[in-house]
C-alpha cells in the first residue's frame, strides 16, 4: 500500500511539473518569430540585412504626388502618418517589404498601398550595401490612433520580409511628444523628396 501511495504521489508531481512546463513554454510562433532590434527616432538601427533610421513623423489629412505621369491626390477619413526614413542593405542587395505601425493597444497597420507609384516611397525599393536610400513610409491610421495613450507606445516595425521568422526586425519606438500633432491638411510627397 505504501509503495502504491508513493507511485501515485510521484505520478501527481510529474503531472503538475509537465502542466507547468506546458503553460509556461512559449508557443511555436513566439519561438520562431522575429528577433527584435530596438531603437529610437533619429538613431541608426542595424539588423542582419538592413540598416534603418527614421528622422521625422508628420500627420496629414491628404497627400499629393505625381505617379505614372499624372497628379494623384489621396484623402483619408483618418490621418496619414508620413515618416521620413533612410535605409541601406548591410551585406547583400535586398528589398524591404515588412513595414508596419504597431499602436500601443497592439493593433498593427501595414504600410499604405493607397500611395503606390509615389517616387519617394521606400516600400519595395531595391537596396544596395552601403548606399543609403532616403524616402518615406506612409501609414493610414484611424483618427483615434492620435490619442496620447496610443502614440506613447506606438512602434514602427521594419524588416526585409512582411512576417520575419528567426530574422531581425527593427522596432523603433516613437516618442510621446507626437501626440495630437497634425502638421498640415495636405502634404506634397514630391516636395518632401526634393527637400532631402
């Protein structure tokens, strides 16, 4: 009887230990997810394949630019966040396709596809080692994302592929002093590119 009790106790302890290990071990998506490289606005962040620096952030209601031989005007029911940035490849030619805005509440917004064709966009540009490309990232955000509590924890995520696995991802936290700042009603992306 004593031996049976000891075996049952050992089995219970093993079950509890295995349950604790199961509940505390990160899932496959976390274990194989991106490798974060944290940084701040105005600083160069170096990942495995790219370096990135974000210089300034502007919030505007509409964008104006020339694409495919005609003038394009884009308005938003929310707001466009336009980030001036500089990118370069580190060791081999590459393209950056993973550009996201993660709000403080965890909601992620992809780089806007509504501004395709603008010459100053960095999304999809071919990068060469040591040659910096300057341009912009553009996100279309709902108006509520400009609330102070959302902007305080906002982060821009930049990587070579849209959903990196076991690869570096630049994670640039935006400063809290951006709150409520809508610089203009209209921004000309071509003028912004010429001003570099």
